[in-house]
C-alpha cells in the first residue's frame, strides 16, 4: 500500500467497477453486496459505487453506518469513509448496495 502512485488509480478503478458489477449481477434481487476498499481516493470509492448505481440496472444504497456502532464521525451516509486522523485506522470505505431489479 505504501508503494502506490497516483497513476495506479487508472488501473484500479476500472477493475473495481468490473468486480462490483459482477458481484451485483451475481446476487439475487433483494440481496445486498458490500463494497469495501482501503482507499481514500474517490476514484476507488464513491465514484465506483456511483457508476455501478447509474449503469447497473436497478440498485440502491443501504445505510452502512449502523454496522459500526460506537464509531464517531461517520458522516451523513449512507456509505462510510474511515480516516486515519479521525478513526485511528487506515483509510477505509464501505458501501452496502441492494439489488432492486
């Protein structure tokens, strides 16, 4: 993780979109997929989720904050981004996505 360069995002984001799309296609209607990554970069976090929601043919975000009771400063949700300076962790992201169609 410490050897990553900004240009690495160019390869990771498309890979992550593909993995998430495949997961969403594999879960039955009503099922939930958890998308998690240890990244602070929007290109690997919310942008991946937004792209899949926009082009995925029927999905919605589910509030992930209740899964982390007692963790402060989780933001407005429904997805969660943890930060080293706020949470004492590596940067981590979690989105829960329910297939609706």
